[in-house]
C-alpha cells in the first residue's frame, strides 16, 4: 500500500493511501473510508450503511442525508444502488470534504456536501423529512474510533423527526453492546421494526430502523435486481442481518 497524499493540519495527520484500485482515508491512523470502483461492495462496514436502502423500492427513495461523510465511500456505494433526487452529506472536517471530492470521486451529482457540525445542523434543520437518514458520526480518541454523538433518547427522537413515515434510519454503532443499549430509545421513538447489519471482521453493528416493515425477501429481490456486478452481490449476501425486534 502506497501513500499518495498526506497533510498535517490542526494536529491531525490526513493520509490517502492506495492499494491497486482501492483508495483509503486515514486520519491520525484511524481508518475512515475505502473505495474501489471495481469492487463497490468489499466486505467492510460501509456496505452495512448503504445496503439497507434495498429495503425500499426505488420510487420511495427520493431524498437522503448522511451525517458524517468521511471520504465518501457510502455515497459512492449508494450511487451504485439507488438514485436520489437529492442527497446531502454533512461533514465537520473540511479536509475530509476535499478528499471526498479529489480522491474518492464524489461529484455534485452524487451529493451536496456541507461543511458543518452534523449534530448542530440536524437540530437546526427545519425542512421536509428524508427517506433515508444515515448517522455515521464518529471521531477518534487515542487512535481509536468513538461515536461523536451518543444515542440518547433526545438524539434518537430527533433522528426520528427527520425520517419520513416510510423512511429508513441507519445508525452506525461502535459494537453490539452499543446498539443494544440504545434499543429502547429507538422503540420509544416509534420505530416498529429493527434489524442489525454487521460484518464478521468488524466490531461495528449497524442498526436499521423503520416504522414500516423491513421485509427480508424484498431486500433479496432488490439486491438481485440491482446493477451490482456478480462479485458485489455475493459480498452483499455475506452481510450478517439479524432482527432486533
């Protein structure tokens, strides 16, 4: 793996590394994003953030928001799975936005990227709810990733407010315990269905929540009908999916 670009700014070392066709973003040695246009699904955490979109038909997914863009791998994956009329990405780190544009190939037609504190932005947001909301708010401490916003009752209620009636809320949790501790908050916020997505080699557990049914057979049908190459479909099927309630 070779280093193709580095920058130290405000005490953070940003590093873009390349291995074959894969591009990776590291911030202070924390692995944030990876993208390979030849392998849109690569068995990583980002697969678990984008693949839940297949629980809904294309025509019901018009708008979306990603809280925490990183390098933009999730945005590129969503582009290969779904078409949105508009998609917004909120990112606290302006350097990450530049990297998403310059190295991960995120274009304006993929998403509008906004430099802002995603937590504050969401509390101020007063527009229509989104059909897909992804909370991937992570920072790092002592070179270890940590959630930047705890899944408190108040925060989960706010996420619910901005998720449309038939929409999907996808939340990245640091591990299984983090997800299960927050389960009561999602239930209280009115989400009648919950499923977890995970990968065997990662601790992260991604919660997928909805007021409408999360139908596994429909998800499989949409995956089979997608434009993903055969190897990407095979990787997607390898994601561990378990009902939470």
